[in-house]
C-alpha cells in the first residue's frame, strides 16, 4: 500500500471510529438532532406564515379583482355581439350561461280601471329563478320586441346570468311617443319586480329611455326601479322637435351642437300628428303611406302611394321631404300646438327629486336625438343619483359607427357598460 493510500485509510478509519463513539454515547445523537431541529424550526414557522399570508392575499385580491374583471369581459363580449363582431373564445365563456326564452303575456291596470294585456318576452338563465332582473325597452321601431338588435342585446345580458324581460310598448312600436307608454313602462317594472321579488333595473333605448326616467320619477313606480340606463334619450321633447327644424341643439355650457338631423325624427312627429299636416279627409291615406315609409316597406309604400289622389301624392311627397320650407313651417306649428303634451313626456323639470340611480349613454354622432340631450339630463339629475354618463364616438343613435375609434374611446365604453353590469347584478 502506498503512502498516500495509507494516509487516506487512516483518515477514513478515524472518521468511522468517531461516528461509532457518537452512536454508542447515550443521547448524544438525539441531542444533536434536537439541536438541528430547534435551529430550523423558527425558520420553518416563518416560511409557513409567509406562505399563508401570500396565499390569503392572492385569494383576497382575486375575490376583489375578479368581479371587476368579469364585468369588463362581459361588457366586451356584449358590445362585440351588438356590433356584429366575433367574440374571442376566452371572453365568450363569460356570456355562455344557458338560457330559456319564453313569450309571455301579462296584464296591467289602465287609467280607466280596465286591464291592458302586455305582450312580452322573458330571457331566463336555465334552472335559476333567484337571479337579478332587468327590463329592456325597445325604441321607436315597428318590430318592437322582435327587433334583431334588441333580441341580441337581451340574450347576451341573460347569458351573463340575469333574468331579462322585454315588454312591448304598442304606441312606441307604432311610432307614437305618448303618456300611455310611461304607464306601460312603470307598470311593467312593477309587475316584473313582483314576479322576481326584487327591484329591477330598467334599460330604455332612444325615446323609451326618456320615458323610463319619467316613470322612475313617479311615486307609483319608483320603488320598483333599481336603476335606469337611458341610451340615446331625450331630456326635452320640445328642444328635440326644434332641432329637427334647425339642426342645432344648445348644450348646457352655452355651446351649440350642429348636426344635420336624420329624416327619421321629423317623420315620426309627422306620423304621430299627421292631422296637423294634411286636411282631415286625407289623414287615413297619408298616414298609411307614412307608415309604410317608416316601416321601410318599399313595396307597401309604392302601392299605397299609387292609391292616392294627385293632391294627396303631393302632400305625401312634401311630408317625406322634411327639409322643405313648407314642411318645416308645419313642424314648428305642430310643436307649438302640442307643447304641453311634449313637456309632459319630457324628463326635463322632473328629475330634481329623483332617487333612482341613473346611467346615461349617448352616441356623439346621434342625429335623431342629439347628444346634447344627455348633457342636459346629466346637468339636471341630482349628483348622488347620476352614477355615470358617457357621450361616445363609438356609437351613433343606438348603432355602432363604422369609423375606427381610439383605444381610449373603446375603453371608456367598455368601462361604462361594466359599471352597468355590476349595477344589474346587485340584488
């Protein structure tokens, strides 16, 4: 054996002898292990506490952030559905709750003590009855609750786990903005609140939004309202009527919004008050033509126009050309004649005592009800009642614009709608 190997052997033997003596010595190894364990235990406990704190913090953070994140993802999905755009798969999962859609009828009291049957459609998350409830009201459109955009909106909201009712407003459906619709809106909210056992959010589109605010301000109905979202709605019907003539709508700050009005607005007024525009004998025939024109039924418009007398054809053509001086003069006279009625249908002057939370949204390029109307609503509402207001270039009236909005514009719209979703989900 070489010197090096001999030295290595001696060293190894000494180590083994030392270990053997330690093992034989009573309690020595145990004391050593205890010493090690006592030294490590505080560190282990500290790491355990730290881990618990971290996990708890993450859970709390998740519980706080997730509802905010979820409503924003739902807002993205719903807005894409309304815009006719595909919804990314991961986001689509937030609006994927199965639902059951049912056509129903219910009765509400009328002003003369009789009962009115309301046609409606209910969108109910499958297997769930104890869910937040929302009433969605169509705008001035002949398809009423069958209008595709309204159906898509109601379905998307219900897919988020919210029970939705879309009651039909017969007069609004037939292009009449009048007091009977205020009663139908208020009574529908009361009926649905009774069915669900909870207050209901109310979303009013176009003129229905303004009428919803009027209903929410009435003592007989306000307790049924959880909140109101008015989209593209009027503050003053008289001011909107004047806008149809001038293309100008004053803002609260003194500036003036100038935008060429769409013919649709003045045509609705002509149709509602057709007796102000033509002789009594011509009212039925002219109204039939105007109805076909508003309903965008070209075949019916051609056939009903052909059935008119020569004088009636001139009257009909003049009314459908809303920029003619003669037509403009008739619109002014009609507005003056119905001023009191228009004031009764306006939220203007009725909002100072409102206690129902309100959300306001308007398209910047709206040329049917100008966006200045939402600015007036925001000014007149009590500060504690107005929860959010947005005038957005992303939408026009209740349609999405084809122009390319900025990321900031899109985010503001998403964030606004997420706030509405959080309000809708509260019980």
